């Protein structure tokens, strides 16, 4: 990968993180066809264009699935039990995944529960909170 491309991706990652820190999700809207997808996608899923406009969405949505990590893996001892959550964003056609600490059993997070982006952690990624 070229140094210029790496620098561009680093800037986009910094923007994504800055958005997450204020509870938003940064997305890309294709300038060719208008399709919107998560910012981490580099080519439009519909027309394969690589020219985008950044748009921000409120990082709020409904849980569609999750996996509970009840046995804490090495390096995650700081959080104990947690769920890796996939949620359907309100006002967006795509889904986002994130880290939700404190989930021990499925009863703690029924499908359809509302979550929001609360922060970004370099170790855990996108941090979520139940609402």
C-alpha cells in the first residue's frame, strides 16, 4: 500500500474515532450513485466507485444479534464479561458492531434492545451503552 493511501486511511480512521467519541457514526455516501455505507468501506457496494462524501449519523439503534464473552480472554481482564453487538442503526441502511461491557447473560440484552455509541477505545473499538 502506498504511503499516500496509508496516510489517507489514517486520517479517515481519526475522523471515525472523533465521531464515535461524540456518539456519532461516520459513513460514506457514494458521489456516483448515492448509496451510503459505513466509513470503513473503500469501494461502493453498488457501483464500485471510490469517491465519497462523509456523512455523520447518530450512533443509535436496535440490537439485531450479539455474542457474549463470559470467559474473559487475555488482555480483556479490565472489563470482565461483555457482548460484541451488531445493531441496526436508526436512519441508516447499514449495521454497525461494537463492544458492550457488563453483559453476562442473554437476559441482560434482549434482541431489539436500544444501544448507542458512547466512545471509542483503542483496545476495544467502538464502545456502546444500553439506553
